[in-house]
């Protein structure tokens, strides 16, 4: 069975074509700058990386280009070989706690959730519409970033604002990176050999979040109503005192939109260091003695440790600490700092092993460590494809 996994942004479309028999990625690629000048498609096929530069006016044309290319490269003889499509969608509000078959009602519900994620849901819906246009008879499944966190208890997800704001606008913590946290925590449970477990998943990329996974379920996560909350990120501030917003309005004369821009695009590691949002640049600058790069890295590590501590207490212990995404998979210094001084709770990092691990699955705690520490490369596309396969199979079973 061949499943096409799609992740659309406002001007981009990322895809993977996965043969589920063996879970092999047959082709993957990225269409960029859709609808603007300089649009292109970069893709991997048969071990080679290739690039096509041409005008791509909209997402439907992007999908058409992907399939033309797959046919030219003889990866597919016809679009009809695609059995199902899995779509990554950022926000499903309180509507969906798992992946679902996409129907008109689902698209309408996701459209309503655009209120929560105005930058993400509309392009995700564009991607669904484009695929429906090109493959009208192929079943499609929506996999939501927020869904995994729908198991959080109310005392964990509610904000201490007037309750009417929750009733009127569903103002609450939703959490994001759910597909990644679900994937790596599943792998961690397999490595631990048990589902009854206390796991903290640290998805540390340009966007970053921590998730407390108790017995396979998310019970708390660091991102909030939006992906701006929680940890310090590449360009996002994470948690700040909310009363700063009216203060900034007054002292700097900024509008809500300008403050939003500052908090999402000019803050975080970039804002504090004044150098870069990329940890590689920051660590180079730190080793050259740059004071603000040092401060930004120390702030990041400290905030991360506080979340790990809080979630360990919330779960009443910890079996495994997992690192994933760009920083979590590659940056041994961040992993070292996060694990430093945790021997009191039975966490012993294998310092040498940690140094050697980059982008591969590995246990980086010492054998005697009660708390296991894992590096688990995330694979959201595979998770989307697995959900899609499961849903499509269950529909076929009902029809049979
Ligand atoms: P992601 O959003 O998961 O793609 O992660 C991107 C971020 O990972 C980059 O901005 C870097 O900060 C970080 N990163 C990627 N590779 C490395 C590396 N080798 N060492 C340190 N940080 C890295």
C-alpha cells in the first residue's frame, strides 16, 4: 500500500511517498515559494537529490508537479497507485483527539479552528483541497498536532483566566508537536519494554516543547494556547509574564500585532543573543567567548531543566527522558546540560556516549541509570502514514 504524506505551509508543500509494506520512503521532497517568484521543487529519488525551478502558481499545481515528476522518474506509473493521503494539520481544537478520515464536515471543523492557528490551518486546508482536486477518489486522513494532548486533564490545560473566556473562545492550553511526542514516546515505551511508564519527551528544534507522557498519554506539555508558550525557542520567547504585553504597549507604543511579531520572530535565542536562532552558531559564538550567546544557551538549558523537574514531580517519577528534533538529536552539549546534576534522582548520563551520538537512535544513559536517556530521531511522516493506513484499513474492513 502506498501512502502519500503531505504537510503544507502558506507557500510550501512537503511530501513523502511511503510504501507501507516495509515502511520504506520511496520519494520525498519540498516545493517552496509557491505563488511567488523563484518557486522550485527539491526532491530525493533513487538516492539522488534533484531540483526543478519553475513557476508554481498554487498548491494544486504543486501537487500536479510532484506527481508528474514521480511519473517521469518511474516511481509511479499512475496516480491511481496512491492508496491514501495523510495530511498534517496543526490545530483541531477540542474537536479531535485522534486522526480522522477527512470529510466535508472535518474540513469545516478545521476551518473553524483557523481562529486558533491563522497561519497554519488555512494552508493545511489548501493542501487538502489541492489533493482532493488531483485525487478525488482517494481516501484522505487528517493527523493533528494538537490531538495527542487532548488527554491532558482540565487542571493541566486550563488557564486561570475568567472561566467565561474558556466557554466563549475555548481559551486553554492545547499543546503542539503531538505527532512527534507520540512517535518518540511509543519508541521509548518499546525500548523500556512497558507501556506503564513515565516518560518526558523533549522535542527540541527551532520550535521546541516538552511533554509529560504517563502510561502512553500526554498529561502536560509546555506549549500553550499557541506554539509561542513554554520553552525558549529559536525566535519565540516561550513563557513570559503576560502583564508585559500592556506594559510594552504603553512604553514602546506597540500594537498587539507588533508585539506578537516580536514574541514570535525576534525573541528567543535570536533575541537574547543578537546573533542567531541556530544552536550551531550560538555554540560557536559561546566557545569564542560571546557573553550573550552564553546567556541565551544558559537560559535555554535552565528553562528546559525546570520543565523536566516539574513533569517528573507531576508524574511521581521518571523512567525515560527522550531527546528529539534538530537540537535534541544532534546537540550533545544541550543534552549534557539538561541531564547535569540529576544523579540525585537516579539519572546517570553516559557522557562519552552522549558526545558521539548525532541523529541516530541511541541509549545515552549508563547501564546503572534508573532513568533511561534516549536519543530518538522523530518521524512525524511515518506516524501520519501509520495512522492513515490504520484508518483506511478499518474503513475497508467495515465495507467488506
Ligand atoms: P528542527 O526545527 O527540528 O529542524 O531543528 C532545527 C534546529 O536544530 C537548528 O536551528 C539548530 O539550532 C539545531 N541543529 C541542527 N543540527 C545541529 C547540530 N549538528 N548541532 C547543534 N544544533 C543543531
